[in-house]
C-alpha cells in the first residue's frame, strides 16, 4: 500500500529535504524536453539500425569485419565487443 504524501513528506523532512508537490510538478513538466528526447531516441535507433545492417553484411560475407568496423567508426576490437562477432 502506498504511503500517504504527508508520511513521505515527514520522512523527507527528518533528513532535511523539503518537499513541495507544486515544485515537483513544475520541474517534471518544464524540465522534460519532448523534442530533445525524441531526437535522442531516433538517433539511438539509427545507430542500432546501422549496426544491425553491418552485422548482416558481415555474416553474408559482403563486408569484412574490418570494413564493417570502419563504417561504424570503431576499431575492430570495439566492433567485435559491441556485436559479438569474431574475426
């Protein structure tokens, strides 16, 4: 069962943390940058997609491990560690 807000507030006050629901709500609303978050997620997805494509090309023998690592802007050792592929 969730503790009522006033119980949590008293616990925080005991250790010297002042709580204010309005301030917490304001921070949650104003400090969340939806556009930046989505841009970061898209970029992460792109990187994962490129890596998956390179892995597929290496497995099919179209690219060597060294070529794929170069395309991923990694050393061969980094590429091997990130993908689990071995030379």
